[in-house]
C-alpha cells in the first residue's frame, strides 16, 4: 500500500555500492529462507527484523521517502526471507523431503480429503489471516518487466481477499507427477519434457436456433438469451455416454499415432453439459492410463440457476484424482453487430442488446498442476478480456498455461483474444491457448465472407503467436508443447536457478476420424 518497494534506496539501488550490497543481501535472504524451511525454526535475524518493523508499525502508510527508512527495509527483507522459505509450496516435493514445502503438500492432500488443517486451504497458505482479507498462494511466474509488488517474489503470491474471487489450488495425489515413461491405451510412451494436448473444437456444427430468448425485454431494456446445447441431441436423440466417449477415444488414439502419448484434452466453452462432462472424464481416466488432464467448457443448471462453467480434472492411475468446476465471471453481451455476424437475427432482435442469462456469483479461480509442475488455469470467454475480478489473482500467481475456452469466431491473431493473450504473455509471462468450437467459426461470417477455420490461437514468449488452422475434414488438432526451464530474477536480485517452467509450441498435427459416427456433424 505504501509503494515503498519502488523508493530509491529500499529495493532500487542508487549507487554501485548499494547494488553490491543488494547482491549480498539476496544471498543472505536465500540462505536464511532455506534454513527456516528446513528446520521450521524462525531465524534470529528474522526476529530482529520483525522487532525493527513493529517498532514503527504505527507510522503513516504513505510516509515520505526519508521517513521510517529502517521499517521499509525491514519489511522488504522479511518479505524476501519468507518468500525463500516458501520455495516449493504447492508443488510435489521430492521423495523424503521433510521441509516446510513437504508440510504444505501434506496439508493440501489432507484438505482434499476433507480433513482439518491449520492452513486456510485451498484458498490461502495463511492461518492467522482470514482469506476474506487477503490470500497468499503458491506462485509460478515472476514478471520480467515493470516495477510491481509481484516482481519481488519467486514462490509466494499476494492475492485479494476471497470475497473478490476465491482462489483454489489443488493437488491430486503424490502419484500425479508421472516420472520416466508410461504406457497408454495406444501403446506409446510419454516424454517427460513434452506435453501433448488434443484440442477438439466440438461441436463441429451449430444451428442458430441454439440461441433462444430467455427473458423478453421490457420497453427499451436489454433482453436475456439462453444457449440450448442441441448438438448433444441431434435429430432429437440424446447422444449416449458410450457414443461420446467412443468419439473422444478415437480422436485420442488418432492423435497418439502422430505424437505418442496424449496427456490432455481440451474442449471449448459450453461444448458439453455437466453430466456428459463428468461421465467423459471418468471414462477417459479408465481407458487411458497416461491421460493426465481434461479441461472442458460445460453448461449446468440447478433449477432456474444456469451457469457457464469450466471443469478441470486431474487423472492418474486409471481414475479421476481430482475434478474442480469454475464458473464464468462475466455475461456475454450480444449486440447488433454480433447478432448479424453469427446469423442470429431470426431469433434475437439485432436492434437490442442481449445478455447471457447465467449466474455469476460465488466467483472462483482454479489453479491445477499438470505434468512437470506446470501450473494451469482456465478462463471462460469474457473473463479473458475483463480485468476485474480475475486478472489481479491470475497475474499474482502467474500460471504457466492459461487455457481460454471460447464460444467465438475464428481465433485470428488480430482479434480480441489475440490482443489479451499478448498482455498475459508479456506479464506475467504465461503461455495462452484460446480454443473455440468449429460450429461458431462456421457461423461467424458476413455475406460473401469465407469461413476461416482457425479454431485456436497459441501465444507464448518464445515462439510468439500461432494461429491453429483446422484443415477440411479434420476433427481435432494435436499440439506438442515443449516444457523447458528458465531462471527468474526478482527486483532484489534473488533467482530460482533455472527451475521456472517455460512452455513453447513445438508441433501441430491435424487428426481425422477414419469412420465418423452417423450422429456426428461433418467438420
């Protein structure tokens, strides 16, 4: 709140001698933090800094640069030591580890099992501070640009209170890290330095009558629309569980012939309803030993309460280790231009605005681990474009991969998803994958325009932006993602020694069904 981290002489050095002292202090902070983590005993130096800090605790928050200098320096040094003591929090520790990161890991597993823990999990690593005031979470990426509070830590992130948006960090089991090589249903082995993801732009066809009036506008007021997932009931017949599982399994096996083991599958916004998604996740876990993660957009309804959600599931050992559901935080507003572009004018009056009729309360943001300690978060359409309430929490943690599930037109680099993906790729440095359904891509055209079958967009700091084009007659795209490592440096010159996960897109392969089922629309 004081902004003291940006004051010259507190963190920012003014002279060569101050920079030299900063390097010395960075080494001391790392050593003290490691000692604290290993034996759990608060170092004497930390006690001294704390006493120095609280001596001036009644000082004005926005004191001038020359005032209370010792308190500010003490605060920044306490932050650095605590951050170093938090190394590894939220990630799977090495076998036999007994430091604080191992304690946090066990607490997270206990929390997943609904057992009591002294930590305020899964929303905060604190126990004396109520998460409604603020949350402290594990951290993945430290911004390499700018001068912000987020540039001061490598391992711990400061987030707003859970009343703004409730963060959730989940670990499945100690078996979630897949060491070495493993076999899947296709009989191929996995490479631990790569993550192979199948993107299925389902539904492949979408009729405009899926958009229906949910609430007729009164006078000049805006109206509300609902989305009916008719693609799950082609010809009025509900697609069965076995039919949907068989479709996805065939695509996974086809992708495996191109890349080897497929570790995850992604489906766009509203592609499934909740029951179909939960059944599919269970079936994929049972069939594919090496399937690790599923991210899919779902529609759910509890009475009159409808939600647009994303499911993030962690698979392993032929079972669902953990599944979490996160709701969309912003309603989609269809205006006249979009209504005409998506050919919806027969069903929604283009002279009015129409809002998506969903509940947006009880806001949460889920962070989950994929292979090699890759942190994954999902956003749903408008959530990518709106700063509040999600972006402060997302930027603080800095997930390695942000998956944006969309019901949108072609994912061209110059369109809005590409612009907002660039922001996240710059700060905090996340790789961003936006995915839409082919059905909406086909609808998104004005008279005389050609269909641009760009069903996804990949953006990272290494390889830049890549439009993901789905060829004619292809049903999915298989992405090979390289998992590398970089060294991050904080503003006070501490480093993480080449342990930061860095993702880049290595290969893209189209996947086609050899024998598409009769119920499936042509891609």
